C-alpha cells in the first residue's frame, strides 16, 4: 500500500494529462487546473530544496563542522536576499539592482573561468584521448570553426570559399540531429516507463 | 558616479577577483564568492516563488472559503504539506506522493511534447530531403540534393548507431560493417562536438572579455 | 507453552493468536533486557550472584524462564519500528537491568574496547562462557541440519506446493506480519531486497560467485539465507527480539558460517540455487498469503532445551558483542518468506553489505590488473594543475594586454548565415499592427552576450512600431530584463511578466488554458496580460541553452502555426538549433557575436580584437596539442623499433 500509492498517483496523473492533451476540447479546462497544481507543487519543491540547504548549513554552524565559516556566508547572503525580497518586493528596482550587482559579476566571472580552463582542455584532449575518428574529426572541426570565427577565410572574398564554408557549416546539423533523435527516443522510453510504473524517479 | 553605484561597483570588482583567484587553485576567496552566489540566488528565488506563486496561487484562494477557487486550492495545499514533511527524515516518505504527481505530469508532457516537437519533425525533416519536389528540378535530377539527402540520412543513422551501440561495438566488436558504421557515426559526432566546443569557448570568452572590460572601465572611471 | 488468557488453551510461546479461540494473545515483541518492575525486583534479589553461578544456571536453562515469562506476559508496549531500527541505543540506555546482565554487558564492553593483548588475558570465566557458547552453536547447528533433512523428506506439500511447516507458521500469524516489529523488519528487508537484488546484480554476482567462490567463502560470517546484506548490521537486536515468535520447525532454514565437519562448506551454498531466491521466487509467496490459514496448531511438541535457551540468549549474546552468534539465530533469516527451507543457501545472500563491497573491490582490482589504473591519473594531477595555471595565465595576459593596448571596439561585418538572414526576414515582415512577445529565458552568466544582440533587435521593433510584451520564465529574468530594457530604452516600456513552473506553465500558455473550469474559477499561474501565445504574431525567444530551446520546441511550438518562433541565442547553442531551423520549426535564429556582426550592428560596443586574440590563442593551443601528441607517438614508435 505504501509503495503502491505513489505509483498509482504517478500513473493516474500522467494518464490524465495525456488524455487532457489528446482530448483538449473536452478536458482542456481540467488540464489547465492540474498543470496549475503542478506549478504550485513544483514551486513548493524548490522551496523545500532551499529549506533543506539552509537547514544543513544551520546545522553546520551549530555543530561547528569543518568549513562552517562558509555556512555563515551562505546563510547571511541568503537571509539578506530573502528578507530584502519579501520586505521591498521582488519588483522593487533598487532591490533588483542590488541582486543583479552581486549575481551578475559572479556568474559572468564563473563562465569566464570556463574559457581559461578550456585552454588546457584543448591541449590535453589529444594526449588523453589519442587518435580516433572521433578526436580527429573533433580537432579538424574545432580548427575550422575557429578559423571561420576569426574571419580570416571571409577576408579572402573568394566565392568558392564562401560556398564551401556554407556546406561545412551544415555538417554539425547531421550529428546534432542524430543526437536530438537519440535523446528524444531515450526521453520517450523513460516517460513510458514512468507512466507504466516500472520507473520510479520519486522513490530515489 | 553615485555612492550606491560606487559601492556596487566595488562589490562587483571584489567578487570578480575572488572568482578569478581560482586560477591559483581552489582557495578561500573563491569559495566565499561561490557561497555568496548560492546564498543570494537561493534567497532571491525563494522570495520570487513565495511572492509570485505561493501567495497568489495558494494563500489568497484559501482566504476565501466557500468559493470554487478555495476548494481547488485544497489539493495543492495537501500536496505541498506532504512535500514539506520531507524536511523531517522520519516523515520523508510522505513526500513521495507529490513527487510522484510531478513525475507523472512531467512524463506525460515529455511523452507528448518530445514525440511531437522533436522526434517526429526531425525524422520527417530527414526523410523530407528525398521528396520529389526537392530531388527533381525542371525534370532533371538534382544530384546535389540527392547527395545532401543521402549524406544527412547516413550521418543521422550512423550517429544514432554510435550513440546507442557504442558499448556493444567496443566490447563485442561488430565486424567490418558495424565498425564502419560506428566510425562514420564518430566522425559526424566529432564534427558536432567540435562545433559545440568552439561555441562554448566563444560564449565563455565573450563573458571573460566583458567582465575584464567592465573591471577596466570601472577602474578607469575611478581614476 | 503459553496459556491463552481468553480460553485457557495451550499455545506455543511465540503464538500471536490463540489457535483455539483465535483471540489476540498479547504483546510478545519485547526486548528481553527490558524487564518489568517485577522482574527487576526478582533479579535484584539475585543480583549479588557471581558470574560463575549465573553461567551455571544458564547451562541448566532455568534462569531465563522468569525473563521469558515476564516478556510474554507483561503489558509492555510492543517495540515500535523506530525501536527496531535503533535497538542498540535503546538497550544501552537501560541501566536498570539485572545485576548479572549488567556485569556481562560491562565485560562485553571491555572486550570490545580491548586490544589483542587483552584477549589473550581472558579470565577463566570468560573462557568458560565462550566454550559454552561454542558448544551451543555446534549443537544448534547439528539440530538444525538434522531437522532440515527431516523437513525435506517428511513435510508434505499441499496442492500449491506449500510445505506443511510453512502453512503452520502462517496459521500462527494470519494477519501477516505488518503490525509486528518483526514484520517491520521483514518489510524493510523486502524493500531492500528489491532495491539491492536486481536481476542484473544477481547475474553479475552469480558470475562473480563462479569466478571468486574461494574468496567469497572466506568472507562469509554474514546472516543466513534471506539475511539481507547489511541487515545484521542494522537490526540485529530487532531480529533477536523477534526471535521469540519463531517456530522451531523453521530452524533448519538457518545458515551460519561455522565450519561444519559433517557438511563441507563447499556443499552448502550452491550458485545454482540463485534463481530460486530472486524476486520471482517471492511472488508465489504473496499469492499464497491469500489462501485461508490453517487453524491447526503448529508444533505442539515441547521445544528442545536449546530452543528454549536460544531466544533469550540472543540479546545477551548481542550485548556481549557476539553478533555472529546472534546472526545465526536471526529470525528474519528463518521467516516463512524463505524460499527454501533447506540448509542450502545461495552464496550471494550470505554476504554482508561491507563484505559485498570488499568482494566488488577485489573483483574490480582483478579486472584492472594490467590496465591503466587510477594512481597513474593521480600522479598526473599535479602537472595538469600547473599546466592549467600556465595556460590560463597565458590567455589572461594576452587578453588584458590587447584590452589595454588596442581593444578594437568595432565588430567587423561578416556574411550572415542562412538562419540569421531568415531571422532578419521574419523581423522585417512585421508591421505596426503586429504583436510580438519577447521571452527572456537566459541566465546572468550569458547576459553580456545576449545583450549584444537583443538591443539591436528590440530597437528595430520599435522602429517598425511593433507592439511587444515581455515575459520571463526565470526568477533572475526579472532583474535581467529590467537591465535589458534600460539599455534599449523603448518608446513604451512594457512591464515584465513572470511565468513560473517551466514546462508546467508553458503548456497552458501555449493552449490558452485560462483559469476557468466547468466547476468554477481557480487562481491561474498565467500572467494577467499574457493568456495565450497564439495571440502573438511572433515569439522572440531569448534563450542561452539547448535545453531551454528544446523545451520551447517541444511544449510550445507544436501548438502554434509553423514559423511563429524566432530565437536569439548564444554561440554555444547554435549547433543544436540548426536541426530545428532545418525542419522549419523556427523562423530563424541569431547566435551570438558572429550573427551580431552579420546583422550589421557595427555600433555595438565590444572589444572585438580581444575576442580575436582569444580565438587565436585557442587555435594555437589546439594545434600544439595535436603536434605534441603526434610527436609522442613518433617517439614511441622509434623506441619500439629500437627494442625490436
């Protein structure tokens, strides 16, 4: 019973949404209602995840666990951000400006750091992976697209080169389509398994 | 420059340096920067969810008993309460029900959306390359179109083959045909990965240059 | 024997219901160490007994009679599930036990804390105690094996193949075991069974058993058959407490690690028995539970002396740190769920979790013999860190130098891609009567790149007098969009709407599923001003990842006419957008700085030369990596030839 209830809930809710999508003229309003519930529950799940994070760090401080100083940092920044949002309102321009002034440089710098780390990845990719059709085509493709991005080939202004560039630019489409179809097949299979109750991501 | 802008600018410069200090290795400043980001992002997200979702969609309807909106809000209220019980280790099992609800809904949306939005259109687009309208031009065979169509079809099949059977090929060995197919798939995958790698690098490079440029501009404005 | 309080009929000591009148017999699942006040008084009188005297009385088997009786007759509450999970804590927090028991506990504690030297200095009493325990074990084992043989031959099976002993056991507990502590333990075990023993794992283990039988044999002090790995570690005392209700007939199903002279160790676990104890083997069990239970009392004959002793001994042995001895008496191992009531047990199930991990580690070590091992990687880590530092500093220095010396703030114009041209066409086709929805679905990290493209596009919309609304699907989109609008400074600044819920919110928006049901209205998550995406002539999706773009293609695009969505994205997403453009699902897309140049936005401020330097550095490093690898290979080949 304990096990069966979540499975039944997953199957029934999934089948209802599927039915609502197929028979939308009849079930559309109720589909909107169920999806509205999902929005609320999903948002609550986010809140629970955040609460769990905060509880963990609060415990770290109380038990003086190793690295609890970082827990103080996270709790202080979380508290200021949350209280500011609830007090001033999340649409308040001054509040948004403050949040943006902290979050933007951090996120942009982290992404910038990726560029710095990728330089060493570029050197090591062949040393670690060796030569194979995958690595060779990867290297040639990377060099070609770098040259295009540099704009060196375009400056030659030769029409044939432009045609060749146009064709080669199409090539990633093939692999990307294969990847998309592969991922889609995997997603469909997983969804069917969830709807049949043989896959239970909620039990983990 | 106002004092607020000055303060925000100084905070931004300090945080930028903290993050870039990672080049020297994982250190205290980098970690502090990271935890500040997590804390601010979590706090802001929580504030948005509370003010934009929980209050208007759950709390407000429950303040008007007897209305249809009140009764409709009882279901998510129960599910949210069960979800909140997950915070207690002893009662965490109760959270399975709302999670199962979300999983079921998401699975249905994925099944319907993926098949209609990716699987069918992409397969049709691959096969559509062989439509007579494209292959015949003025009662002449369009050989460029034929070659392009064959190349794309072969590439997609080989990529899919490599994507799904790479382990089998690696372990068992598949004979010359399967190995050949796998190699073709690897080539197309490699080309796509190369393009993705350069795309990611360029995006990261733009972010890096923008941030360096912003720091430079800020310091210049102070001098 | 236990006398029923309702009808006075005789029942087995472990019976939960009277076999004569069917009434509840009372609580049985009590910790033996938790005596009632009467017990404590009684025991306090004998509290001054020496351990030798206690041991003597233990041998005679009469000491546990009052304890057992008190345990079965006292109105003590049944242990809850929590107690069964953490019984050791409960017991250790009971200082009010009998004196002799307290002494044994203290001794056991000392032994636990003691070192090898301490063990050598065992007192005569301890040796006597240990010898006695060993004798009990041997005797129990012999009894068990004899009964197993007898049960195999003598016990008839009914039409469904259920052995007689199993039906009798079920008759004693007709409600199933859900309500009891033991039942909880079994329930947990079943859960873990399902969790742990998948078909794949069993297959792998079976192979492993065939390969590594000798090694696993040596690491087999775990619980008996059905003794789920790790169960003994987690719930020994719970199992011991429940031992009271075990029917004696089920003892043969026990299995232990004591070498048996009569039965060679090799003959006990059989790998071929594995398929019978996997999940399918449990299924008929569940079906059988629906059959009406037999009212016939089971096992009326008096239990043997050892059988009387062992249930009460279990907590003591457990407290004394002799877990392996207790495991042999683990009731969970001999429950009716056992698929085979014989001495033959699957070797897999004999392993504790830790032992299984050791076996897996050993297996992986054997597999990795002669292959590239992780220590080699660990030695590489340090130079990789240095090289990363050097390369990162190289790039950083090059960028900063170019930024200071000659940033080159104008992005050179390029030949636009086909998708960018299509995007420009879609945008150019809009007029004053058209409505556009701008959706900002990107992160702060990529905001600089997005803000290189979006202001140009939005200014063009303003120039064409197109009305546009703004929607964001990310919390951070609220301030990111505000920042974007500040840069654009539109004629009529729109308010930023927030749509929560990702896919859950997109489907109602794409279908115009408002807030109305036939039974009344509900509070909808859709923004007030934006109720239906079909109202818009073009949806301008600004997203920075392939995943978000795919979500829009899958949850929104199928509900809209083709070509209603145009995408502004980053360069990292461009390769994955190409298939959607090729299939006609999106009208066109702009992807980052390249297409910004193609759009002819020369006025955009960006240090383009610094960007080119960064690309050049990567190009050089990629070539360098190829050359170094080729050089290494050549050197290796030369070395090989030299060796040959």
